[in-house]
C-alpha cells in the first residue's frame, strides 16, 4: 500500500478535540497517526467497503468488576 501526504487545516476546537482524544484514548500516538487511524476507520465503515471494522471490545485497562456479566 502506498501512502500519500495530505495537508489539512483544523479549527482550534477540532484540534483541541484531537488532542483530548490523544490524551485520553491513544497516548503515544502523534496527531498524524491518530488522524490516519480516524480516516481509516471512517473509510472502512462506508457502504460498499470491503473491510468492515472489527469490534474488539473494551481495552484491558477499561475492564473491571463493574462490567462483568
């Protein structure tokens, strides 16, 4: 798969939301990596996409006794 660089411009509120996502859900990723993941997940969820997103359930750090069934 080849990659293509894309430049996007985000409003301050959008950038703040991206930074919150990185802080809370994807620490260690760069903004570029997070945006790539977001676009990939969006594209996979579109009608006619050959690949549907896989529900992987909760991350281990989110599991506790309160979500046992």
